[in-house]
C-alpha cells in the first residue's frame, strides 16, 4: 500500500497558486486536422494554457480568436484561458450614410483570384466578420485582417465585415 504524505506548507502553496477557474477555460480541438470554431466571449483576449495535441499550436497559424470565439486547425488542440476584460462598445457618433445605429458600417471585401486585396475604411477601430461569401475559408490574421486604414483579404476570402470607428 502506498502512503502519500503532504505537508501543510505544500497544501497552502497549492491553494494560493493562481488557477484558471473552469468557467474561464475553453477546450478547442482540430479533429482530423479540420477547422474548428469554438464559440466564447473573448473581449478580454485569449491565452493558450495547455496544448493537448501532438500537432503544434501556433497563434496566428494553427489557432487564433475573434470577438466571438476561438478557431483551431492543422491538428491543434488546446485549453485556452478566456481573459477578463470589458466588452467593446462603440462610442456615440454622427453616423455616415450606410452606418448602423451602433456606430458601424457593413463593408464587402473580396480576394479575387486568391490575390491580396486591401479595402480602405476610415479609422477602423473594430472589425467583425459578419458573413463569409466565398467558398474559401476566411480566418482572422490568416486570410483577413485590418488596421486603422482598412481591411485586407487574401487566399480567396470574401466576406461582409462590420466596421466600427
């Protein structure tokens, strides 16, 4: 019979160690090397806590996240910590033609013949993919992204994006 003895100091050290609560962890796996999207409120950001796959998990390559969840592919499987943070809200503003009541505008941007395309937008602060219109996958920081001046698409990605200033 094996007897395990644990000191009070060890128990106190373990109790005070920072631990992610189960409610803040999301397990997301790319089964069969297929794309997988795991819905989660990620407004505060995401951190890979523990890789559970043999295939590597590299942010921006085999995993990333947007405001509504985490995506993995290429066999990546991991536990991700959802970081605390405020939800992003658009400030009140004068709306441009085509703008919605939440301070945003829908913009279509398409990668024709799998080529890089830049779609200018004034002062883009937040961009969300609303509807993918291509058969090619649109993945944030892989086949689409944005900066303050606009949205870029590549690798055949075509979609309608909501832009907020």
